[in-house]
C-alpha cells in the first residue's frame, strides 16, 4: 500500500506546484485521490466504480467526501484528517441517486470554502459540483502571473507530478512485478498443445494472486499467435493451442491501483527458425534500448535505439508500435517511446521497453521489461525469464 509519508510528500509537491494564493484543492480523479491519500474503492467490491472526492487545504487539512457505502468500501485505510459522509443507504429506506449523495457531501463543506480561492479538477467533476461551490472562488485553470502560456489545470499538474515515482509507489510496482513473475513461471509449467487460452489465463491469475497474497485485477493479452495471424491481443478466448503456435503473455497485476506491465512469448512445441530469428532481434532491440535509458534522454532516441536492430536486419516494418511507455496508475503513461515523441526521460519515471516483431507467414511475438529511470541509467524491476522455450 501507499504510505502516509509518501502521500504527505506528494501533497507537498502539489502545493509547491500551484500559486501561493490558492487555498484549497478539490481532487476528483479516483487515481489522484489514491495518489494523495491512499483512498480507493476496492474494485472487487459492490461499490466498485463509485468514487469519493478529496479536499486539500493549504493549512494541511485533508478531507474525504463521499457516501457511507463508498467510504466503507476503501481498499485500505486512507490517510486523511476527516471524513465528510452523506448517508446513501441504511438498510431501512429506499436509496437516493448515489451521485446526489456525493453532491450532498460536497454541500456539507461548501460554506467552509466561501470566498476562498481554490482549484478544482474539472476533468473529473460533474457540473453540479461547481454550482454547489458557487460562493467560493473556484477555478478550473491557473496562470502564472505575467505568463499566459503557463495556463495549467489541476489534472495536468497532477499527471506531471505522477511521473516522478516515490519509494512507496515503486514498492507497489515491484510487488506487482513479483506477482506477475509468478504467473510467467506458471505459464511455462502449463503451456502445451491442447490447453486453451482461457485455461492459461486462470492458471496465470491464480499463481500471480497467490504470490501477491491479496486480491487484484489481472488483465492483458493472453493470446496464441500463429504464422497466419502473427499479431492479436486482448483477453483470452476458448481457442485451443496447437503444436507450433506461439503464446504471447503481455499482462499486468493491478495492486492498490498500481501495475507493472511485462511480456514474454513462449513456443508451444519447437519454435520455427523464423521465430527464433525474430526473437533474437527483439532481444537485441531490448538491449539497445537499455543502453539509451537515463534521465535526460529523448524518448525518440530510445525508440531509435530499439528500432536499430530491426533496421539493421532489413525488418524495420516488422516492428510497428511503440518501443515502450510509462507505467504506474495508468497504462500507458508518459513518457511514450515513439519516433515523434517530444518527451524527455526524467529520474523517477517507470517505463517499459517493449520490442515486438510480426511478419505474416513467419511469426509474431513481443517481449517487455520495466525500469525505474535514474540519473545515470536504470533499475530493472521485472526479472522474468525471457526466452522462446
């Protein structure tokens, strides 16, 4: 889980990023509520999909706003100073519109914000909330005085801050990676002709969550690849694997909102010579990308380093997608490793390298690892065995 120290440190970084005259912030994106307070609704509960809002005040007070069943469905203990809870259901009366219960919780604190300048996360707030706060000096966008091009909204600020992961976030990503590695090991044990994609998914999910020691969400690409269909993704089907197929496992285990994202492609039976050649190019591409990883590197240069082995082999068109991307609370996140990206790598970025090769009539495959970017290079946080067999 996120730590109280980490949440407070992220709150401080947020306050440092907004003008001094802003006295309060209303956070609405559920990922950002988690990021700053450790509150998220357990997605595997009956309140999955509901949300609470987080009010931060410059004096240091933090307030969680929501209905009674949403607040009680927290996945972990939130680090807040108070909870403002509106009754939605009491086992005695019919329920009101649940969104209206959230609005009523906001109404309980509206008078406290009257006349005070604040900033609201407009991308995730219903139009009803600014109406409730009409007596306050709420704004969607802030500007640096004398610099009209510096207009930013709260969501943009938070997404920028999210790139620099703190220790508690990296620990969650490492836990996700460890769980994912267990699933990768299980794939090697069960992969054989006659097994279905869905059976593999169930085996991988069980191994991953057993390793994590807690419930979580498991999603990704659990698909067989063939020479005739070298690139396909998505959740598993009932397809039965045959001798000579390749199986691409590109997946994430989401634990308390954070997820690693890594991949290997395994041969079901003996791999073809063409598959082995493409796999060797993917391995060289990953090594080339690793040589370019460090704070200050251009994302486009990292992509070029991953692409070079494909180009050298005369197979540039076999690698059509990004060379990697950021990962954390969302998938993907900046930076994005593509040819025309203007992203610059920063210390604290957690990114993937993800070379793949897809040639109709030959084979399709993908491999992937995750890295914490440092000033001088990187720390690899995914340690699964990458090989065709």
